[in-house]
C-alpha cells in the first residue's frame, strides 16, 4: 500500500514539474540563432519560474543591475572619462560580453528581466534625465543658440534619413537611430528613439557604436582644431563661439564637457548650456517623429492615423519643468538624477546582453559610413550655420 502511495505521489510531482521543464529547457541552438531568441518565451518563463512574475524577471534585472554597477563605478574614473568612455558606453560593452558568455539556458532565464529593463525601465531613466535640465538653460543661450540647435538637429536627422535610405540602403530603423544619436545627445537619444521607431537590439547597438566612435574622435579633434585656428587666424573664433559650436555639434554630454573644457571655463560653460538645450529638444523631436511615422505607415490616405504619443517624453519635459521651479530639495533632485543615469546604464546593459556580435558584424561598413558622413556635416555644416546665425541674430 505504501509503495502505491509513493508511486502516486511521484507521478503527481512529475505532472507539476514537466510543464516547468518544458519552458526552462531551451535548446542551445535556438537561443543563439537570433538576438536573444529565447526572449520569445519570456512570458512563459516568468509565469513558470518560482515566485511568479517577480521571480521570473529577477534574474535578468539582477544581471543588468550588476553590470550597471560595474559600468558606473568604472565610468566615474577620470582616466576613462577623458577617453569618452562613460557609464552608458561601458554598460553596453559589458552587456554584450555577458550576452556572449552566458550559457543558452541562463540566457532564457534572464530574458524576461532583460526585456523589462530595456523597455519599461528605459522610459523611467529618460524621465528622470529631465532632472538634469531647466527651462532657464534655454534663456541662457539666447535666440542664437536656440536657433542653431534647432537647425543642427533638424538638418542632421533629415540628412541621416535621406542618406541612410537612399545612398547606403540601410534599414529605416538603423538610419533613424544613427541620425537621432548624431543629431541630439548620443547614446541617450538612441535609447529614447528606439521605442518610437521600434528598433531591434542589434540596430541600437550599431547606432550606439557609431555615435560613440565618432563622438570620441571629435572630442579629441575639436580642441586641436581650435588651437590651430587660434595660431593661424588669431581672433577668428573666440572661446564663447567655440563653446557654442562644440555644444551644438558634439554627440554626448560628457564629450562636450571634455572638448569645451580644453578651451577654458567660458567655452565649457557655453558648450554645456547649448548642449542641454539640444538635449531638451529630444521630447518634441520624439513626438513629431511619432506623428510622422504614424502618418507614413498608415495603410492608405483615408485610414485612421493613430499617433503613438511617447508619454515618457512628455514626462521628461514635465520633470524638467519641476526642476526649473526649484521646488524640489537639492538632495532629492541629485538623487533622482543619479538614479536616472543608473537606470539608463541598466537599460544599456540589457540591450548589450540582447545583442549578438554577429548581428553587428553583418551590418557591415555602411552604418559607419553614414555616421562618418554625419560627422562631416556636423563639423562643416555646423560651422556654416553657426556663422550665419551669428551674423543674423548676434
């Protein structure tokens, strides 16, 4: 009798565990055949993992958190900052390394949490990024700085779309992500634009790689070029004009700080303020881009065109508005801004873990060629637009 009871109990345990095993055991080939193919099982894994939703997402969120901790710690080192290697850049590099080294079965277990981090938590990071900006920044640069920023953003993104699709035959998502990163604020803009254009993880990784590469190159070249101009044509460009040019054309905020500081505090202050105004254009840019894509992708002219409003961009502006009022205690504001950067680092880590190096390699040299062309435009076109705006508006 006891033998029969033990056998019935054993069969009941098997009946419970078999569905769980069918979800968790993923063939190694399927998990690596495409960027995180195991992510398609994320809902099943999250439901079957002990602890339900929280337990199912915990492994991936924990992995992204650990990578972000390492990236932010190393990214604060002056030796790395001076080379343009900030926390966001290091996070995606570490994430890609983790994604390449993790066994297939662990990939599947981490997939739900990584999806949550690179989609939902990303938006939280963009919202909290608004705590770094104020509307007073716009008034500080004046009409000339505002017009120059708007011209640079619009022309650079428009050129990226045209050249990326027509000349380099890139996918629309890749061209738009490279354009957004070059036009606005580097990796953060790529991350914010990804939900609007529905870019894949490999497209995001390619865009960030090109933006970081050419932004870092510019960070070193700009001070050298300014010093050369000061010797060849003294008085042609002053420190404030150089700062305006750096803030309006360089990719990342950190790169702007490094390149601007090379010409003194006046240039650094002008560069950072102009750059912050350029960053604030991210929200209207995303809303306009979402409306344009909704219209372009409508099945016919008479179809209802539903605009997917990126509410996180609206919240980003609202957060900047709260910061402008000065009602938030400084320790709370600083903590919120630091949390926002850490969450963005987590999102970058998750994107890196969901990216396969082979996918980037298959993209070839065309994305790099587009990014190089945009850099030439930012330097030459930005200089011409700066001279014209200065002549008209002072």
